């Protein structure tokens, strides 16, 4: 037992986040970081789109509820937001994006949002910001289980299981999230329903950590997501298509803790595959599959308590196969150097530089710097500046017909100034930023070939203001928690001298929760201003959700919790994408057992 305790103490010398993503906290002092807690995630639906829509400044384009969902972070496009799974960039090698409806928030211990450029740490696509999905390990004796069963409007059924167990030597967690829905909601103001919109999603997570010695920890992460979705019709065009996807993600992570250094080695396999049926009643389909094999090493040297240097190297081999491209492959090597210095108790800064060597095109050197200064206990100022990039994807280069082998990577420069205030249980974050991106890749019609081709043609500017407020007040057995955010986003297509499409000028959200002993009530609200679309504008909208929860047993080993939730309580008609109405007022009922 004494040996186990010594081992545990050794592990705790590291930041807790070392077990998934050391770069997120240690090398981001000058960035705005928002952490969505486990309790907040449990109040929301299981899709990552729903969680982030009501709890961040990110705007989502969703092709009907449950369909393909893409993010616009600070006005950037979907392929300029990187999603980081336990420290690994998982953006698609085909289109450069992540469909946020293919990620279940129920299987992660915390989700973090880092605003600003992150290509030095996270590679291609980390321009507007990064979304971090983390699974944590708890090296103490425990056996915890959570089961949730739910039913809702449109014949929606969901079932989730989360288990966490282990001791001082090992730790494991398991997550299963399943949702199935007819998704046939009514289009408000019409006699029509959402047609061909059914979906079924299954997300499996298993993670295992093992203490090899006093200085060595081995971690295994695995995730598998499977989805069978019909593609909804629009107001003008019917649809009988469907889309099947499978994603596999596996990672082996070995961390060695020396007296003055830390070494982490990761071996990763990522696989994405899809089948698209133009007519779901026929067995004809197009398909594609991509395998990514990645090895990564992170060496951190502590020269003193105030000065650290890290060197990160990684090599990846990517190969694809599909109907619309031949058999492309890519080899990529990168090296990153990071200096972390804390000259005084109040000042801390990071300097970073990265070079990629990629087999099928040249990639630019990128760099970043960030700093944080704590003027007073209640006020800190933060600053970061960076050069970032996005590489052409397999679709951009090799799609047949239309791919363009002469594309260059997108390049982006940005600066960000932040102010953070904290007084007792209240916090306020204010950020201003400027982003300038060149060589944007856009698909445009080719008058000679008759096909659409991707070209480096556009330049864009983004600038704006963001504010986040958090207040938590406890008196006797009453707790009131308020979280609110607002963003003002200006964008410009420099070539056309017009605003970028699908970027709201104003976006705001508020979440208010009240708890008294075993009773909880909460309200969520999101406002999206109007957005520019081709030849027109899409109206802004307000949507609110309201929920109640009650725990029937708060003292025994088995806890029951009932949750009732009304979504779109004002029965608002709204569209995130033109001609694709979102659901009318609907409800969900959940029963949760913890033991």
C-alpha cells in the first residue's frame, strides 16, 4: 500500500490534464479557455451540437435536426475549427471538418473550448479555435455506475451507460450512448413534416490506465461511433438518400515521469469510413475509407520551476480508398518547439514554432506566442498572436472529377487580447480579436471543364468582441448558477467586399440553474442574429429550453433522478441552414440511476 501511495504521489506531480492533453492548460495561459463541466454536460442532450450551441459562442450550420452539423468559430468556416480527442486532431482527412452530430457528449468527462489559433500545437485547421474532448482517469479505489434511459417527441429513444472503476494501480471507464429517432417533427406554419430524417447513432468508449511503476503510466483510449442517418428533405426538394458512417479511434499512450523531465509516447490509429445511398431503397452506394497511422513523442525538460522547454515530433501515414478518388496516400512529419517561462509569480509566457514536412505539398512554418499577467488577484490580462494553417484535404486534391493538385495551404495570422475578472463567485471574460486569412480554398464552377474545382482564391478578415459572465451564489440549501455569453463578429470576403455567409453579427446565450436540496430547475436560451446567405439573408431567432429534475434518494447507495425537459419552449420557427426548418416545441423524459 505504501508503494501504491508513492506511485500516486508521483503521478499527481503532473497537471491532471497530462493524462490526455498536456498542451491545453500548460501552454495556453494567454488564451481564453472555457471548460464545460460534467454536471453541465448531463443537463444537455447527447449530441455535441446541442451542448455547444447553448454554452458557447460557436454558430452551427445544421442541415435539419440530427443531420450534418458544422461549426463557425469566430466567423471561420467548418474546416478551420479543429476537434481534439484526448490530445489528437481528429478532423476528417477527406473534407477537413468534423460533423458535430457524430460525437456524443455523454461519453466525455469534460469538454473544453480554446479560442484562437492553435496550429502550432494541434496542426491543420486550428484557426478559429479548438474543441477538446477529454477522458480522465481516477487512480483510487472506486466503482461508479450511471445508467440513463430516455424517451422524447418524434419517437426519440436514448440509452446511456457510464462506468468508472479502479484502484491505486489501475483505472478504467466505459461509455455507451445510443439514440434512435423517427425525427419527423412538424414544420411550423405548414401541414408538412420532416421527411426522410430518421437517424440511429451508437457511440462506444473504453479507456484504461495502468500504473507500470513509480514513474510510468500506460493509457489506452478507444472510441467507436456508428451512425445510420437518412438525409432530410428541404422545403423545396424531396430526399430519399441516406448516409452510413463509422469512426474508429484508438491510442496507446506511455508517460514516463523523470526527476526533471517528462516523456510521452503515443501510437494512434484513426479510421473514418462512409457509405452514401442516393436512393436508400436500392443497394447502390458510393463509399470511402481513410486510415491514419500516427506516432507522436513529447519530451518536456524542466530547467527550473520557472523554465520549461518541450520538443514534440510526430509522423503520420494516411491512406484512402473510395469511388470518387483513386488510392491517395500522404506522409507527414512535424517538429514543434515550445518555451514556457514564468519570470515572476504574476507573469507567464510561451513561445512556439512548428515545421511540417508533407509528401504532397509544401507546408509553411507556423509560430505563436502568448502571455498572461496577473495585475491583481481579481484581474488578469491575456494576449496571444499566431500564424496558423490548413492543408488541402484528400477531397480538395484528388476528388474525381474536380480535384486540384496545385493547391496551396491556407495561411492565417491573428491576434487576441483578453481581460479576465474574478470577484468571489463571479467571473467576467472580455476578448477582442483580429484574424486575416489568405489562400482560402473554395470550390467554384469551372466554365471550361463543366465541373466544380477547388481553388486558392479568397482572402478573408474576421474581427470581433466576446464576453462571458459566470455567477454562482449559494445560501443555505439554495444554489443559483448563471452563465452567459455574447459575441459580436464582423467578417469580410476581401475579394467580393461583402460579409461571409452563415456568420451571425450577434450571438448570445444564457443558462440559469436553480438547485434546492434534491430539486433542480434550469433554463437555457440562445439568440442568433440574421446571417447572410447566397442572394438573401436568413432571419435571426430566439430559442429557449426549460427543464426540471428531482433526485428521489440522495443518501443511499442507489440514487434515482427523474428529468423532464421542454425544448424550444416558445415554439419558434427557425432555420440554421436555409430551407431546412428545425424542430417545433418538443419534450424529453429521462430516468437516471447512479450506483
